[in-house]
C-alpha cells in the first residue's frame, strides 16, 4: 500500500525491525498501515514536536545574560561625562566576559547574512566559563579540519528510485573515494564530488539491515533477501548475510544458517553489526556470528532449555549482546559483553524486570538505553545505564522522551540516533524551546557524567531558528548538525570536548533550491553522515508515491 507523507518538513520514517514486537505508534495515532513485515512506518512519522520545555537544561541553573554596553548607566539625571565613562567601562567588562566565556563571533565569508563563525557556552563541572576555556578533551583532539572556506556547494543529489511499495534503504558509509548506499536490490558506490556511479553491486533481493560500522579496510556487513519481491506481498525473508568491499563494490561472501529446530528452513535476521573480524546478526530466533573475511560460521542459534536467545548485537570497539529469556509478555532482559571469537559472555548485567527491550548506545564505554516501566514515550527509552568494564552499574541517568530529542527503536539493539558518547560523558540534544524569535525553534546539547550520572555544565546553544543535533564523536570533539531554517542552510559544527566551544566546519547554501533539498529529510529517521568536508543526507525509507520530490541522497561539500 503506498504511503504518502504529509506536506511540510520531514519524510516517511523507517520501519521497526521485521522481527520482534511491533513498535507502538506515535501519539495522536497518525500513520499508515505496514506494507508487510518489517515495512511499516517507525517512530516519529511524521516528525513529532516535543512538548514545551523551560529554558536550558532542566537540572542545571539558567545561565545569566552577558551585560551589554550601556546597561550600567545611572537611572537618574547623571552627568553626561560620568554616563559615558560608565558606558565605556560596561563595554570593556562585556568584552572581557565574552572572551572569557569563549564566545567569539565573526562575519560569515559566504554572504550568509553574518551568521556566527564560532560560538560556545560554559563547559565542565566544578568550573565556570573561564576555567572551561583552558580544558582539553579527555579523548584527545579530533581529526576533522576546518576548511579554508566553510561555505559549501551542493555537490550532487539523486531522486528516489521508482519502486512498487515501501522499501527500506537504511544504511550509508563513506570512504576517501566513495559514498555508498543501499538501493533497490543493490548497493551503490557514488563519486563524492559529482555523484556519478562508481560501481553497482546487484543483489538477489533487497537489503534488510546493514552494519553501522565498517572495518579499517572498508568492509561492511549486510543482511538481504534471497529473492526479489513480488506482488501482492512485497517482502521476502531476510536470510542472507554477506560482506561488501566498499572499495571494489564486490560481495566478498554470502551465507545463511539453518534453523536449530531442524529441517531446511533458514534463520531470518533483523539486524547486523560488526566488531573487529566478527560479523554478528540477530533476530527473533537467536543470533549468529561469522568471520568478516571468510564468512565461516563462529556460532549460530541453538535450542536451549532456559528459553534464552540473543536478540541482537552492538559492535564497534567491542561486541555486546542483548539477551532475552522467558515468555514474550514478561521477558528477562540482560546485556552481555561477549567474546567476538567464541560468543562466550565476559559478563552479564540484568536490566529491571519492567524492561522488555534494550538498545546499546555505546559498547566502549558501555551505555545502554531502556524503557523502564513503559514510560519512554516517543523517544523509545526512559533511562540510560552506564556500566563499567566488569558489568557493574556506574550510573543510571533519567532521560525521558519529552525532555530530550534522542530516539531509539527499542526492538533493535543498535538503533539509537541523535546521541553520542565520549570523554566519559553522554551527549543529548534537549527538546525544542522558544527562542528570541518567539517560536519553539531552538535547543541545546547538554551532557551527563557517565561515572556519576549527574549533569555537567556542558551546554551548546543552537541559536534562534536552528536545532543542534549530535552526529558522532571525532576524538574528544563532538560533531553536530545544525538544522536549516526557513531562509538559511544548515551547518556542521565541531564542539570542543574540553571547552565546548563551537567551530563551524560547513555552512550550506542559503539558496532556496539547496535549502529545500536539505530540508527534505527527517531528523528522526533519515541518515546524516559528515566526513572530511562532505555532508551526506540520505533516505532510510522510500515509497511509491509522495507529495514532494523526494531525494535518495543530497550531498554538500567544502572539498576542493
């Protein structure tokens, strides 16, 4: 059944995993029925507007305004000479405060109406802005460099391909020479400069799931269907696991595993990840792992008397499993750090009894998101659990959906968005609040200490008419995306992990055509990648018909 998005900002959301309990619909009941297993709209369709919040971080003091020149003058009829002196003193104090707080403004070099080049807010627990200015990020400096000219160009854009039904195209990767994304029964590598097709890997069926991570030599794991979809049921079982070489566009291997219950039935998988030389795939029938280079099976689902199975995995620097035991209506959910070679658990942490699903935000340090007592709302999680290297709880951080914009599809282990972990902290974007423009159109990025669970003084303002969202860590720096306004393009920002000073890496064009192309993507469901002076926005879900001209990918570049 075709799914048409409503007019306005945003795009159809990606579906929840094809296996596991269905995701609850967003408040208000808006949405459309699924076109088949794993193909219905996910959370946030259309984009939800969070409730109004008071100014700033809900648990930290409201920053005091910087004194402005002239505000220190006498209320009565003071002498002109004395008034001018006080104005000069007030101006000097304001300048000193601005510099001490690390707030720098400079005219834009791209004709962008004088938008700020750098801005920051106080950072660091136990110290003010002046102390924060001298801090360094615990995780070290980042690798992303500020280009000579931060003004970007619209490098390329591609329309959504013609399809017969709702189709999942989640996944995207970057290398030094290509931007790579799933298409229809394919994976495609694009030239980052002009968008020309470098290679196209044809598959027997549609990509169902893909790893967020890629190896150091640019190999990435995918799960795909064994045959093409046919009407009227536009889906096939997701049984095939493979690894793609992002450089050559070749499928290095393809395999599947048989059901532990016997017979010729293949195990279906809903998600896949990788850590080191291990590829791990999970689903309702349990998890399996394979050697990244050869495809050799390392472990696969087995019949167990304790009624437990690995529902999914999170990868990257470590491999973590979410394990479910017991009945569907009252499961026992644990998080396990596992050996990538054998699958043996190094430790297991049991989540509260009211938790039915969990997502892993970071594997090292280990941070888990969970919905405790069905209180999450549209965010998909209500609490963050910070665990140490032995599986012991360090801190539990309340993070309700009406306070922050981060989201997780709790039926998938590695699905959290708009959240980042680094420097011993977790970074979250606050819900939108009213700015000086009079509209609810701005927010901040704040952080919590993973050791104590307490909020820090980190605070990065988006500024009026923009929203600031974490993308990823770059060493100890936080890469964030500033959404476009109705008359200006978006930006990519690097936030220093020590001082929390913002540095602009990219300013996208204000021209209407480029701006509207950029605004055509949903911050809740579509994908955003920034790498080496290039920004890629790409769809996660495409449908047969839409009200607007939808793009599969739009790319901006500051590269020469």
